[in-house]
C-alpha cells in the first residue's frame, strides 16, 4: 500500500472512530417511549450495538436480556405491556356507599333514623363505622352529603333531623373529654368546630353529631333519656383496592411455537 493510500485509509478510520464516538454521545439524548433517557435505563447492551447506525433506530432484546439497536422495519417477535388496572371499590354494587376522591373514604347516608348506639352497631354490621371528621375539607364533604339528602320537619316546624349521628363521644362525660370512636381527641383527629353554644349537655348528651352546617353537636346516646331523638347517620369506611388482571391470549397461527426461544444472531 502506498503512503498516499495508507494516509487516506488512516484518515477514513479516524473519521469513522470520531463518528462512532459522536453517535455514542448522541444516544444520551435518545428516550424510550415513556420518556426515560436510555442512558438511565438499568440494562446491558450488546457489544457495538449502541450506535444506531444505518437507520437502526429501534430496540430489540436478546433472550438473555441484552439490548441491541436494529432497524424498525425488522420483523421480530414482540411483547406487549399493560399495567394491571386498579380500581377503588366501596363494596358490592347497590350497598349505598359512594367514594369521595378528595377524602379517599366511602360514605353512606342512612335515612332510617336510629339512636346513636344503634347507628353505631348498624355501621359496624356493614364493616364500617360512624363517620369521623378529620379535616375542614371532610366536614364540607359531609355537609354537602347531608344537605343533598332530604331533611324532614315535624308538623310544628321544629327541626328534628337537622343533626346526624357521627363517630365521636364524650368518654369522660363530666370532664368533657370528647374523642372519636377510634380513640383520638377531636383536635388530634383534625376537626373540633362546634356549633354555637355546643356542647351544652342539655339532657345527658354524651354522644356526637353534626348539624347541617357541618359543625359539631352533642346528642343523646339512646340509653333511656326521655328527650332523646332517633336521627339519620353517616357511615364511613375505607375503599378496597381491586386489581383486575388483563387476560392474555396467543394466536397460535401467527406466533411461532418457539416464540420464547427465539434467538437473535448478532
């Protein structure tokens, strides 16, 4: 080989090396279809298969998990991916519970009036509990739920059902230690906004309720007091997470029986 020919060969190889280097740097700015940069993916690459040369702008995977670039017109076996759909459920359909996305809880407004202690049992039988207010936002949600349901008045115009039973009680009775049914003080739970003049313990009112303005009230528990009222009540429970696995089917006529044994020849 003449010196001139050797010089041309050396320059060509040098340019080729620099080109490959530039292309390997360019790959930093390539992304997968979800937007993640390829250089941040914890994968292994086949030797000399990271340059996207000759229009090799798509990826393939060897059966041992090594990635390589290839032309997008290559016909290869493929794998589809889909996340398992997750839904939130308040239980069987028709049970009366509806989820509120702002609080993450399921609520049911019971229009069959009961005394507080009986309402407590009714919620428990539904794997729920009397609603507990944990924030001003939740108070607003329950207020709207209250207002959206029918409020009855007796023939004399006095509201008998302007208060619903809620999940808190006066544990200490005489010392006024109001706590939720799960053992937190109202302050710890996140909401202690009493209605004007409440709690007043007018007639042995040791249990908790809520006015239709979202503020708290003390009510009778239902243990024989002559002035006690049965009231509507709200039950609350956490939703269930339902995972639905998408069914997978394979068309044996279009997929080779050795699909998972396919070997790439590099």
